[in-house]
C-alpha cells in the first residue's frame, strides 16, 4: 500500500482536466488522465489499496465526477483529508469511495508510517495512534451499503413499484 | 429562535415544522439542470430509463452550452443522444445549442423561482440564489438517480450571514466585491455552509447579484442567496413570472448564524485573482503592468448585457493592444440580440474583439481560445485553476469586465478607474 500526499485546495481540474470532461466518461477513458496536472507520476504508478493524504477543501471546483470514478476504479482504498469540498464528498458517497475527514491524522502522518482504519467504527490509526473521524448518518450509510447511489435507487424504485 | 433561509426552505420542502443544521432531509427539487453532461448521465441508466421512465418530466431542464457548436464527433454525438432522450421522454424544458449558457438561460426562461429548490450537475448552479432560490450542485450520478426517482437527500447547512454597507464606487464592480470576499474567507471558507447576503443590496442590480451568487461555490458554499426585493420581483415580472407563481422565503431577523461578516462596499478596490487559486486575490494596483496575450469577456459570471456594455464603454472605439486577443461571449442568445440591437457588439468588434457564440467557450479548456504554454489570460470567468483553459503551463487571472476592457487597451493589467473619466482612484 502506497500513500500519496497532496496539499490544500486540490481542485477537480487538477484531478481530471476539464478539457477531457465531455470526451472521457468511462473508467478506462478516465484512468490515463487521473491527476494529470497535479502529479504526472500518479496514473502509471497507483495500485489497488493505495491511500491519499491531503489538505483541506479537497475536490473543490467543478462538479465533474470523473476524479471520484477514476480514483475508485484504480482501487484507491480511502482518501484522508483535512476537509472535502461538498460536491466531491457527495460524489464519493454515490460511488462508495471511502472519505475520511480527520485533520489530526493528516497532521500526524509522516512518510513510512503504518496506517490502519475501521470505517464502521470511525477510527484511523497512524503510527500506532488512533484518531476518530465522523461517521456518515444512517440515511447515507444506507446508500453506501447498497453499493452506491444507482444500486440504492434501483432497490428503492423496485420497492416503490411493488407497494 | 428564528430560522435561516436554508432552515426555512428545507423544512417547508421536506414537509416538516422545523429542521436544524446537520439534519438530513428528503426533498423533491423543483428542477434538475443538466447540460452537455446529459448524454453521460443517461448513459448510466439506459435500461432503467426504459423500465421506469423519467420520474417527473417537468423537473429536468436540459441546456446544451459547454462545447457548442460541437468540437468533435464525440461531442456532436453527446448532443445527438441528448436530443433523442428529450424527444423520447417528451421533456419540455430543453434548450438546444445556441440558446446560451445554462445558468443564464435557466434564469431568463423563468425557471428559477424564489422559494424553489434547484439542483444541477454543474457546480455553478448556486447562481440562482440571486433570485432567492435554494440552488446547489450535484454530481452526474446524483442527476441520474434524480431523473429516475425525482427526489434526493440534502443536509441542512449552517449559515454565514454577510452584511453589505454603503455602495461600490465607480469603476468597482460586483465581480471585485465577490473576489474580495473569497480572498477574505478563502476557497473553502464557506464549505458545506449556506451564505446569505444582507444589508444594502439595493445598489446591486440583478446582474450583479447573479455574478455574486455564481461565485458562491468558489468559497465552498452550498448556496449563496439574496433576499427577494422589489428589483427581483420587477425582473421576474419582466420575464413573465408573476408574483402569484412563487412564494419567497427569507431568514428571520433573529436567525442563528455560525459566522457574521460585514463588508463596507465603499472600501472595495478593483482586484484580480492570481494563479492558480480563486482566493489568491490582490489589488489591481499591486500588479499593474503585468502583460497579457488573451482577454476573455463572458461566461456565466460576467457575460450579461451590462458586462458587455461596460466593456464597450471603456474600449470607447479605441483598438485593443497589438498582439493581443479579446474574446467576447454573450451569456445567451437574448443577451447577444440585445447587445446587437444596442450596437454593443458592433462597438466591441470595431475595437478588435472576436465575438464567439453564446456558450461556455474557452472557460473550461475544451475548445475555443485554448492558451499556449507561457501565455497569460485575463478573464471575467470564475476559475483560474492550473490547466483550466486547456494548458497547464499558461496562467489565468480573474477580473471584472471593466478591468478586462481597460487592460485589453494596453495589453497590461490596468486599473479601470484610470480609463473612466473623472473617476478617482
């Protein structure tokens, strides 16, 4: 597992340039351009299970969801941030990508530290020290547990059609 | 205890007596905006659309504006698939290529009502706070789910109260004001929160309010909203939306805020947002003389009639500097035609402007006016992110239409008050 570290106010143009927004929609089309203007090393070297440690307001700017789709598709396990922009946060819930809002953990992390987390308990451990992060409300966990917003919506539509 | 705008509207729309910040509510938005991303959105739910159809056919508003006319076979196919979808499901709120930028067209067509909830798969959906609507951006997947089910969840936000005192001085515009505010509180300064504008809003016309609300997202705000006043009502009446068609909502005087800020409008100066963050705001006077190759006047932030007129007045028949380009994009066909009738387009063109079709154009770097490495663009848009205009080695500075026009004359960053006769700096 590799940890990728980035700074403050990383916007969605840096995570996925706007010039591809209307030509790349599928995971395979998105992957080569992920983080293209932020870190050209990322897309070729990211592996299943990797984690991002980032500053406040991560994912600000455009509502484009390609960054979330792409990070999920390459197997990023979680993003640990000092804070997330709200549309990005919502998009991550909708795709079932785990976001951990925990400024203390971001401040504590040093290169090479061991990182463990428990999404259900809402805890993250950095170099043996545990920190709590806010868990999602039950209504929202229902979306994540269904596997994302579209599977959740199908489930609800079928229930509503039957009743 | 009184309630904020967000608390009142979300309680009303979720059928509850009251709600509190942090609470999750289920709402049926009055409208869902999608644009060129419509094709990708319906592409996610092809089979389900066949089976369940569109939940509320009056809800979707579809406006093609981002890459218009199409720049490639791929973008042309997106438009084609969108037209097929609109026809098949008999959706009446559809505006094809050429009508203008979604955030301008939706307002002009009378689809943003005070007291309504609008969501859109575009971050600048917050623009409709200018007419007293609760309006916020969502992602494409959320839009797909809304098309099928017609409802979604919203978290009740905390609210920042911003109070304006006095008036902007000549040569200083609403764009300078909102850039100043973003520079003050930061790009994430209103994250997850609602922003209400109070105080002396009467000196800000509807175009000014649209510029300000449009940039709410650049401070992270969920919504950025103005109270409905005589100007709002008069504007809505002028576009055929009568008072009987809407019910305005506004905060109680004793509402509880997470933060309260006051801005004295008379102290605001012309400013720019320097690369590569919108909160990197500096006075124009600090960077005067910085050279630019391209100037952009338009976008959902500043492509309205008043913006074009202001620029034409400053250019005043003179030529833009040698070796520079001034791109002008009216925000909509209506703005374009009004500007044509008033001779504004002719004046801009005679000063050397290249007039592009009403749409998003160069703002997102997908086509038209892409920058070369090492070039600088002074733009009236809302974002100066690295790579935003198609080239990560180029620089984008954000400014008001007045500053863009004054600077286009010299090819260098210029304080518009220097050009405006009799205006003190």
